[in-house]
């Protein structure tokens, strides 16, 4: 599917891969058979490129949030239990993922929580509330494959959903440490289950390719390799709160401590100050 990456300055790039058909001059005298063969070869090469390790940025926000098994909707269900588990660490929260406007709006309604959001996909057909959050700077559009537009330790807690499943290890190696960089008390990552139907077959063209749903053991090994450890205290409180209410999440939920991933500020874009 045609994709438009959103850069950290919130300007949308209209660049796209050149059309294979455009590689041939309209007055080309190549035999039809040769032309067809070259077109097929070009398509094969493009498919091979996208499957070889390039990161995937889904541009259809609605395709993510409306698909079966959306982990962003799981965040909304889990919020009461996250508040019990993290307590004061829920004072400043950053949500990263589709439909950040909904998550941020619900957190702000609490009154005691300061919340911001990063929307990694295009914001289309948004309501007035979302437009207001974007205008005031509470929600930003930003490509998460690039450094986040925030200083280190800007938030107590970073919650991520429906975002990392679409990144290959090549981009996870950059994105995950950067998410940890802006957090002081930890990360909560919502990831799809391997047995979960992330998108219907009819919706796959919207994604460009399906999410890479990884097992719990894969994520655990990856977190260890990245230097992230289990946040045992909040995890225990979260499990106690969910068991009391018989809450069973459809997505995998990982509670991670924030290590010292605090790279030099000069290597990151200076963010605008938080707006109250």
C-alpha cells in the first residue's frame, strides 16, 4: 500500500516508491514480452526488499485501531489496573501508538494525570477533541523510527501499543532504547499475541503487510539483549489487581524497568516544553 511516513516535525512526506511502470519511456520500442518480463522482475525485487528487513510504518490509523485484537483498545481496558500498579508513576504518562488522542483524553479527564501522546501514523478524520490535543501539543505525529522529540526523563511512564509489532529488529534496536530514554519509572508494552488475528484478510492492503506477532519468549530474550529488565514491583501489583477483577488481556503486556539509555541530548532534537 502507498505509505507516507510522518517526520518528527509533524510535516507529512509525500514521497513514495517510484512506479515500476515509470521506469520505461513511453516511446520505448522494447518487445512486449521483454517489457512484461522486466516489470515482473522489478516487482519481485521490490517484494524482496520489503521482506529483507526494512521497518514498516502503517499509515492507516483506522486500519490499526479498528482491526480485531487492537492493543490500543486493550490499553483503555487496562488503565484502571495500571493506575493501581504504578500509583504516583502515573503522574506524567506518554502513550505511543495509534489513537493516542483517545488514550490521552481519558487520562487527562482524571485531573491528576498529565498525559501526552505520539501518533506514529497519519491522523485522518479526527474529531474536534483530537484536533485540539494536536493543536495544543499534547499529541504529536512522529515517526518512531526516529528519535522521539522529547528530552531524557521527560515522563514517569511510557505506554506503547500497536507500534512495535510493525517494526523489524533493525528498527526495534533504535526505537526501544529511545522509548526507555524518555522514561524514569518504566515502560509498559502492549504486543499482539502470535495466535491473535491482528487484521482481517480484507484489511491487509491497508497495512501493506501484516504485523509480526512475536511470542512471549521472543520478547523476553530481546528485552534481555537490549538491557531491559522486568519491573517486578508494578508487575506484581498489576497481576494482583487484574486477578481480583478476573481481567484477562487479549494482548501481551510487558512491564519493564528503564535502564540508563540516556544518550547525549545533543544527538536528539530539542523538544518544545510540555504544555500544561
